[in-house]
C-alpha cells in the first residue's frame, strides 16, 4: 500500500471520528 494512500485513509478516519465527537458535544450542551 502506498504511504500517501494510507495517510489519506487515516486522516479521513480521524476527521470523521472528530466530526462525530464534535457533533455529540454540540448536541450535549453540558460542556
């Protein structure tokens, strides 16, 4: 596997995970 492709996949996964958590926090309003 190419390093660039791997890095891209990891970044995508990390971004989506961050987005999901941020959405949860936003919905939670207890922060």
